[in-house]
C-alpha cells in the first residue's frame, strides 16, 4: 500500500473515499482532514471500525493511491507499491474490445447468466469499490449503453457502471460466467484490488 507524496496537495481526482461496507461515496474539496472528518462521522454512525481521524486519513490515502498513476504516491515502509492502472482515465474502444467481443459471442451462442445469489454477491463488491466508475465523459459511452441493453431488465442492478481496472461493463460482468470473463481478459496484464471478485480467476 502507499500514501500520498504530498498530503496537502489535491490529488488528480480530488478528495474522495468509498466506504465498501455501506457502498457510500464521500468527497470534500477542503482537503484530507476535512474528508477524514466526514468518514469518521459516517463510520461512527454506522458502527464501523477504524473510526478515528488518524485511521480515516490513512485509509483515504491508501484508497486514493490505489487509483493513482506513478509519481503521486510513495510506498509505505516495508511495502512493495505497484500502482493500479485506472483504465477510466483513458478509456478507448480498443481497451474494451476484448470484453465486448466476448460479450457478443456469449450472447450469440445463448450463454446463461450466473444465478441471482452469485450476481448479487458480485454486485455488492462492485458497488462498494472505488473502481466502479461512471463512463459519462468517455466517447465509448454509447457502446457501453448498447452492451447494457443485453441484460434483461429483471436482472439489471442499479449503480453498476464501468470497471476502472479492465473497462468491462459491471452490470453485465456480474452476470457472466468466470470462463467468459477470463476469455475477455486474455492477454491483458491487469492488477485488481484484493477485494475484487475477479481475483478468483487464475492469473489475476
């Protein structure tokens, strides 16, 4: 894990933090200490651990650094820090080509969805993940919307957007068999956060 090299400087994406347990995204423009106070208040209200200012600020920095390009953060003592590549910074058609092709082939051959319980388990993890990114600013948005229409309305889950790690459409990915997801990621060197449900796939 890593900490901000300059905690008093606003990081590229601003001061934001997502509390995984409650799927709550918090933000503040006034700095790390101000956001830390918001997180502390939220954790205390929800009865969550690590509800001191120091712990909150530490967790905020670690989560922000997991999404930063090289040069923004520094490794914590004894840690081997490898920044995750946030694909949402430069999403292009090429970066979701393998995923979209796998989706269309899966649908074309009449592929089945995973069961409701497994889909909800995956969705809960994605909803509490800071890499669940809205693609509004990307020119690829129409393609994501098209892919999303492949999901029957009764199986759609609100607030699932795009995975900032692999660029897949989360609302579809949570329904896909792991074998299909593995095929869509073939040949890509990706590092997922430790809590990601895709980590069960060999090599991820």
